[in-house]
């Protein structure tokens, strides 16, 4: 089946005259091609082929100043039409649903991608020429509408996937390279976040384009979308990622909650990146009950691990070797909430928590001592929730707390007295809870210290422990 002759003739006439015609006529020519790519004719392969060839001819024959001439509504009109054409091309080259895919379909997608990639290279070449010859925002307006679909196409086909070939990947990478050049960005991160502090970046545009394909009903319609989203997410770090949390977190949770292992792993990688780059841990804790509502323990074996377990394990893995104070404070700030949420199930992480707690108590944290205060709060909660396992750790924890008391009492730094008092009080509270968990053994072990210790602050803390009347934990 062939494209209607009058339509084909009209399109070719537009192509041959485009170097001379006005912007409205040029916009009409692009609109006709867009209709051939997205309208009923798009179902006919011959119609699409003609439209793609006409588009290539139209781009080549159009002078760059004609492509981005005009101002106001006229300029926006042709720029928006070009953006719609770019979006149609990106969708034309997108891989099919997984259940519809296969060797032949993948090969067809790779061929389409190579064809579309060459069209994008021609179009970006025009933008680059216009950028170097035009004064004013005309080319920037055009690029604003083009950059999103072109980026999604480039990432979709530049990664090694079943629907790509060496040729299609090479073309897609050329497109991405030229896109960065045209946008004057030195990296993908700069393209997404902005090269300078006052630049907005294009991440919002990309996420807005991906959003319709990242909901529960649609995200598997295009198998490339999850990879484009994940790869894009990995390029954005703190502090830029936090302002996009509302969009990236739901999609990451959606992918991680899938039944396919491959998707679970991909989603967890996304969540890992978010946890490391956004202060989102407490937000995750609120979402975990929703994700885990279908997990039920039947009492016939170990309780299944949860998302909360996995995230806490990840946090502890990063906490142990971390030496940067800012990150230590960030991690410590969120630990109490995890212990509260897991309760007795925190016992699964007891050994690693013990190592982290002791290690963090040994390190001075600056005038505010935020990390050590939060670690003491964590220790107190941990002992209260896992008290049956605490008595066997009595000596280790007692030494760590006594050492902390001595370090704080003798601290010659400029730490405010109010902070020192808070540390001493929290450590004393921990000693009292530790005494309750060990059926009063702490009091007996500390009995002779006031007689030999010369530091009044340490002695005062120990006396508070001695006179405390906490009820021992005995399971009743």
C-alpha cells in the first residue's frame, strides 16, 4: 500500500521549497510529516518510510535560520512541532513489549534506531549551525523542545540491550555526544542538573516525558523505559536529586516490587542510589508498610526479611568504613527510626549494629556531637528491644560507655557544656538500661569506681546508675 499520491507530492514540494518558504509554511510541512508518523497512515510501513525520507530531505534542504526564525508564537509553533516530531521518532524506534519481542523484532528495532539516529544527527547539526550564526534565543527555544526526546532515544539505544546492535549503539552514542555538544554540557550530569549553579538542567523535562510510561499499568509496555530511568537516576547525585524525589522514588519502588528478579535488582539499585543521595530514609520507613502489606509470617520458620531489613543492612554496610563526619552524622541521624520500626527483629542486625555503635562512640563528632548523641539513642532503643541478647554483650558495651564518659569529662575542646551534659546524660541512661538488661550486674561492676575515680563528672554519672530503680528485663 502506497502513500496517497497528492500527499506525497505535496510533501516533496514542501521539501524542495523549504529553503525559501516562510516559517508557517515550514511548520505546516513538519506537521504533515508528523501526521504521517502518528496518524492512521503510520500503520502502513510504506507511509512511514516515505515520511522518514521526506523528513530527512526537509531537514537537509532547510537553512538553519529558516528552521529557527521568527519570534513569539511563530517561533514557539515550529519549535513545538519539531519537538512533537522528535517524540514521534523516539517512540517509532522504541522496543516492543517483552512478550512481543524476539530476534526478528529486535533486529527491526535496531534498524529503526539507526535510521532515526541519523535524522537526529542531521537535526542537531542544524541546531549547532544555528547556535553559531543566530543571535538571540531562537535556537535555544528549538533545542528546549528537542532535547528531551533526543536524550531518551540516545540512552535507550546506546546501552547494550537485546534490541540494540553495534551499529545502532554507535549511532545512538553519536547522537548523545552531539546533544551534549549542542547544549554546551561537558557531561550527562551537567545536561541533567545544569553546568552552572544558576542553570536549571533538564532532569525535570526528562522525568516528565518518562512519567506516563512509569506507572503500574504502563511501565512494562516499553522494556527500555526502566533502564533509561535507572541510568538517568545514577547520573544525578546530591544535592540535585532531592528536589526530584517525588518523581524518582515511586518509580524506584514500583520496579523493586516486581516479581521478576531482574527488576527487583534494578529497583534496589535505584533505591540504593536515592538513599545515598537524598535524606529520604524516614520517608522510606513510611512507605515500607505499604510495600510489605502482603508479607505474612505463618510462624513456621524464620520471619521473612523485609525492605526495612535490606535498607538497614545497606546503611550499616556503608556506616562501618565511613570516615567523613558529614555522612556519619547523616547515617546516625536515621538509625533510631529503623530500630523502632524493626523492634525485636533488629536482633538480626545485632552484631553489625554493635560494631557500628562502638566505632562511632569512639570518634569525636565536633561541637554539636550529633552523631554520638544519635548513636547513644540508638543503643538505648536497641537494648530495650533486644534485651535477651544484651547480657552476653555486657562487658563490651560497658567498656564503650565508660570510655565515652571519661572522654567527654576530660574533653579539652570547645564543645559547649550543654552538649557535654547531654552526652553524659545519654550515656548514663544507656548504663541504666544495660543494668536492667543484665539483672543488676552493671551496678555491682561499678560499685568500687567512685572510691578510686577522681573525676567528679564521671563519679556523678555512676552514682546515678547506682541509685536507679529500673526494673530488670526478665520476660515478664
